[in-house]
């Protein structure tokens, strides 16, 4: 690793795989010049522009679609747009970038997220309001908002889903991302299909399938807690009838 003032060279080792011609993935090394502000995504863009036009990855940064640049860096799932290269270099000045694990590789860093989105759609992530909508607005209490635990901040990057060992073994598992969104809707007093949602997450491939290993927490770039949400869903499912009745009563005063 050579240095020149604030700039230095770093080796970016990237997993390459083109299913049309490669039998299996392999690692290829590229040398780039980086500064303290250079992100991993910056380095990938530089490599694609000047060294290897075939390098393929997803990113929608600055396009109002955050989360598509999730990759595996040195064995840890993260967003490469906000990670500085210098922070991840080893003693040899090298960093290793791979696609998200446990998902089929389309090409290089691009993975097939079909199962991810199928499970997301399965839990009906949209709000289903009651029939009697107020003329002005719904009024949630501060306590009700706090109970959502910022689940609305999830950017659907797939980092938690790919880090989950249960999804690696069982693609029918709803997954931490979808269960987090299910928790958001189930605890939202404005939602009217609470019973249906609780039944859906109570199956053999729902909240009870989670092994509570906490990989999803470690992988989340937004510092959310899918494991806590899943534990909350388990408790609510156990008292489903009472919770649904309480929801109906609450909606009379929304």
C-alpha cells in the first residue's frame, strides 16, 4: 500500500462471476488510489470506469432509492455507499467485496432477490385502514408511535435477510425484513387486518422459525432490531384474540 500525502493506493479484491462463461465465482484484484473520503462504492465506480467495464453491481444512490448497494465487505453485510475504504483495509492494504450471501448470483455483485420480495409481498406491507376513516386525520399517541421502534426506517436493502442463517436453509421463511414490516403494521392502531396478519406470521415459517442468532441486527445499516420485532410478534400471536378485540376498541377513538 503506497501513500502520497492524503492519497494512497489500495487493493480491492472483488468476487467476479459471469454464469454465461464462468464455472464458479473467483476473486480478482484491482489497485485504486483512495483518499480518506473514498467510499467502497466510489472505488467500485472507479474500477468500472477505468479498469473493468464488465464489473456489475447495483446502486441507486442519489436517485432517492436507498439500499440497493448492499454487499458483503470482509465477511460483513453493509451498504458500500457510506463505508470508507480506509476503514476496512487489512494490514496488507486490501479489502474483499463479495455479493450478499445465500442468494443466487445473477452476475458479480448482483444477486437475485426474488425470494426477498416474495416474502415482503406476502405480509401485505401496506396499511389497510378501517372502513370509518375520520374526516380530519388519525391521531396516534406518542406511546403508540414509540412502540413501532422505527421500523418504518427500514430501506429494504436485504442485508438482514442475506445474513439470516434460517433464510439460507429455508426460502419459505418469511425473513427478518418482512417480519419487521409486519410488526410495523400489526402494532399500528390504524391498521384493520390485524387478525389476518397475526395468523400469517404464526405459521411454521413465520416468527417462531427465527433462531434468535441476532445476525439481522448486526447486519442492519439503519441500526434497527428485527429480532426484537419478531419477539414482539410471538407475544402478540399468543394473545391474538384479545389483541384483535383491543384493536377494534382503539379504532373507535382514532
